[in-house]
C-alpha cells in the first residue's frame, strides 16, 4: 500500500509540473473531440470506422498510441513475475478517461500476435465500449448474465485484430446484483480460460458499490486518474473501498497542458 501512496504523490507532483509548463504543445482529450481517420492500410477500414467514435486514437495521435503500447509493455513486464489473466480499469469518478484507456489498451493487445484478447464492458449503468465497435452484436454481458444469450453469441470480433469484445449491450434493472452474481464469476472464469488477457472496463468507485465486486472477480486493477479531475483525498478514499492488494498501478492521463496527453503507469512494480 505504501507504493500506491507513493504513486499518488508522484502523480500529484507530475500534474503540478505539467500545469506550470510554459509553451508546451496543447492536446485535447480524444473523448471530447472528433478523432481524424487513419489512412493506414495495415489497420484496415474497420479501425478507421472505429476512430469516428472518438474513443479509438488515430494515426495523427502517434504519441498517444505509443503510450498505450508502453502501458501494454509495462503490464507484460509485471506479468512475468506476477502472473494475471485479467485487469480491471477503474476511476474515482466519471469522465477520467477510463473507457478510452481500456479500449486502446485492449486494441494494442489485439493488434499483437501473441494471443487473443477480450475487452469486457462491465459498466452496466452507462456502457460506452460498444460505441467503439465497427460492428454491433445482438447480445452482450447483460444478456449473458441474465441467461438470455450464450457467451459465444455475445462476443464480437474487432475486425483485422485478435481482439474480441463483450459489450454490455443493454442496461439491466439490477446491475449491482448481476455483477455480484455467481454467473459473473463463471463468465470471468470462462474468459480466463479462452483468452490470453481480459481487459475489463469498470466503473467509478465513489458513489457506486459495483467496483468492489469487479475487483474481486478480476486478478488485478489499474486506477485511471485524469489531470485536474480528482484530488488526492478522493483518490485515497476511492482506493479505500477496494482491495488495495490488487491495485498494481495508476494511469495518469489527460495532461492537456503538458507535452503528452497520457502519461502511463506510475507505481507499477513487479515486486510489489
């Protein structure tokens, strides 16, 4: 837990340094602007279509994409000494870039050659992952948890990649109950057996009970922190509501006044 506190302090100091930077290029958050289409033939039309959703980064944002690849490389380094099959991304509050980070991290894995990757939208209250899909399925996590669809019926392949997406699809009446159900445990167990890594887009911690359950069913967790969004006391309070032993790091992003808009993981250490 000392490393998490140290990471919070480091992120806070870095944020202050970025806010004091003069003359640094300004970047807008990919969630709040129209992302340019890529002409990359290697990625194909499907990924260009996905970039219109304002969630998937474009070739014009190569610096941002490089940070997602760096985040993936750091996670793989951790996995060599602390094996895990699933990682859930969470934030203290909404609008901190959690979904953007989850989607682009998953796509970074999906464009690799190692193994199939699964991205799960576990935010059954305000699901956003499906907005990044060039193709929409007829079922999702909600339907699977309610036994109205099988996992195979709900999984959608992101074309031209090794990424599969389990979107939320519909908003259920009792999201907390579904996420805390035995069926959710079974779904995660099956995903662990079928994919090289499972990346879960979670929820804001404060004000909702769902993240405690999600952290329990996933192997590890990352806390996404947006610049100028949550103060350190809020982050400490948020971390106090989940199993800190599973929190392997903090992703500090959306540094709009700094040289890059995403500054990957602070506090990720293999021997933690």
